[in-house]
C-alpha cells in the first residue's frame, strides 16, 4: 500500500511540475485584417452648355406670344379648345406652353405645343391672340419644329382678325415635317402697319393629324431697329 501511494503521489507531483498550455488571453487575440478600399473620386458630369437662341434679341422684341398663350382663344374649325390642354384629351386639338425646355435643340427655349384636331370631323387648330397695333418695322419671328420623337407633318400659317372682326390669311404657308431641320421664319408685317389686329397662329394637318405635335419655338414680334417708318 505504501508503494502504491508513493507512486501515485509522485505522478501527481510530476503533473503539477509539467508546463501547462495557457489559454490565450483576450489581449493576445488579433482580429482578422479588414480591407479598406481607397475612396474613388467620381468625376461629376459636365454642366450642359447651350448655344444662344437664334431668336434671342430681347431688346428688339416687342411681343412674346408664349406668356399670352391662354389669353388667346383656341379653336378648331368648329369647337373651342381649352388652354392649357387636358392631358389625354386631344380629339378636339391640344395646346400647351413649354417653358424653358430641352427640345433636342442646341438651346433651351419657351415654346407653344399645338396639336390639330384629331377626330376627323373638326380640323386644324387656331389661336387668336389679344389685339395689338402693328408698326412698319415689325416682323413675325419663330422657329418651326416638331416635338422630338413624333412624326409630325403639318402646315404652319399666320392669319389675323382685322378691326371689323373679319378673318384674313394672306401670308405664305410654311409646310414642315419631322425630317427637316428647324425652320426659322422671319416674316415682315409691314402690310398691317398702323392696324390693330388679332394675330392668329394656325397649324393644319397635312392630310393626317396623327402625331402632329407641332411646336412654335419662341414665337414673337420683332421690331427691326434698322427699319424706319417712312415719312408720309
């Protein structure tokens, strides 16, 4: 018994003296490395630049049609047309003001969108603007265009109501379709000099009103500074 006890006691002593494998302490633990990407510089897109409008001559413009669009009376050849038009309701025609818009032109502009009657019964679209007196050096100026991504094929025209209320359309007509470059019109109004008239913007379909989203870009009356009223 003494021998067995001594052996057992010796084993215990040896075990106590043997080096132990200490558990790692928290301060010894190292986290896995974390990858932090370097920030990437994002180059902002360039600021869009626009060319000056070919109609941009405010000093010599005496009347802008666009601000008066809903002071004009809009009709087809038998019905009144609301202004601005009601979205989705185009059967009688449609009119709206496009303010400082991009029209796939090299400049921004104010424009009038005019769609002739679509129902096949009533035709065209006419906008009679408030009366004004025309002077000898006055020109009607506008750029004729189609709304982008539409296949319009129309005839633009200019008419007027005289002082007695009679409608006249003596001026040239300007056919235009979506395949053409924008058309600049600079038409003299000297034949009306001294008269107070209501000018009428007119768009007629060219046989088919579908997709005829015709646009008058910056329509105005321009008073030419180099033309003088002749002395009577």
